[in-house]
């Protein structure tokens, strides 16, 4: 093999070693941010419901749907499945339990 081919193959291998992990990390980071948006929306409306004395400190999605805070069902942005109505958030501990 000539030196030119070895250099080209080396550059291609180095590029692949850098590009694949970078793309994977960007993809994972994007998915985490999508889930964070859904959790923030759930948390926001749960706090709003609680401060208006329409909900207790343990708020479920069903409570928010019935009180009219959420008109559309919350959807997991990655799997495109609806979260179950028994998904809860505890406002005392800020523990979110979203169930698909």
C-alpha cells in the first residue's frame, strides 16, 4: 500500500472515531431536553393548580385534566405515547413520576 492510501485511511478512521460519539452525544442530549420540557410543563401546571387551591400537594395528570389546566394529553416526545393519568408529582419533594 502506498503512503497516500495509508494517510487517507488514517484520516477516515480518525474522522469516524470523532464523528460517531459526537452524534450519539448530541442525540442523547436532545432527548434529555425533550423530556425535561414535558416535566417542566407538568410541574408548572401542577404548581398553578396547587396555588389556586384546586389540587393537593400530590397532583396527578388526571387532576390537571379534570381541573382544565391541561387540555391535551401529555405525550412522551421520544416514544410518542401518552403518559398515563395516574402519573404524579409530589410538590413537597418535587418528585415527578411520569408513566408511559
